[in-house]
C-alpha cells in the first residue's frame, strides 16, 4: 500500500510559520530571519539635564528681573535718606581709601551705600540660585565663587573669592576628628605610641641573664 505524503497544515506548499504580532511589530516564530522586537528607546540623560539647567537659568533670570524692578520702584519711592542698611561711616572710610579722593560731598555716601546694598543683594540672589540648583538650603562660599565665575560683571572678584574646584571631603567616621585633635594636644603622642611595642618586644627577644650562684664556685 502506497503512503501518500500529506503536507503539514493542509496546504500544498512548504510549512510557513505564523507571524506573531507584538506591539505593532511582527515577529516570525521559528524562523532564521526573525525580526527582533525593538526595545523601548530611553531618552538621553544629557538632554534632560541640559533642559533642567536651562529651565533653572530661565527661572533665575525671571527672579533677577523681578528683583531689579522692585529695587527701581523702591528707589523712586524713597524719601528718607538718613537711614540705610549699611553704615555711612564705613562707606566714607572705603571712599577715603583712595588717595586721590580729597573731599566727599554729602550725597555721595548715600548713593554709594545704596549701590553697595544692591550689589550685595544681586550677588546673593545669584548665589542662592546655585544653592537651590545643588539641592541645598545653606548658601556656601562655593556658591558665591560659582556665581562670580558665571557672571561677567563680577569677574573682578575672581581673585578675591577663588573657586574651589575640588573641595576636600571628610570621609573619616564621626568622632575621629575629636580623637585626632586630642592626640595633637598631647606632646609626642605618636612617638610614645610607637615606642611602647618596641620596648615590649625587647623584653621578649632578650632572655633574662642568670647570675652564677656563689655555692657553685665554692
């Protein structure tokens, strides 16, 4: 009896695997030329960080614009020129530091004091923006130095407030600083610590010398 070969699947042609559709991409099962399912694309982190930095800078510019608008309005509404945030005596002393200055008019210290106050406020605003950018709540010297570096009008302060690129990190465990401070207060503490084991070792290396008894010589 002759056996007739029946093709698998009931069709007349060779076996064709059924395509499997996953997420809109077809993947051929059991095929050599299968199309791999493309993994989800992750957004680059550099673009997100740069966008966050740009947003922070834009917010800081808006805050500075609001600050200066308030300063101008406050100056126009000022009627009392006797009370100031900065002492006029110190302002006059700073102005007289220049040897070429011979005399100072009455209104010059007032204007100079106001200018110094606005200068300090703007630098504080810019430094505080960097403090918030670093997710801190304490304004540090490094924030002031970074604000000076980023602002062209403050470049004359670069040598006065140098920027710390690599600030020292204290990785020592808590309490070690107090111990080191205590050792520094004791004179020759390290020498005493290292000489004590040497003294103990000398006792172990050199045996005790026994003196000859007088009875043996007799």
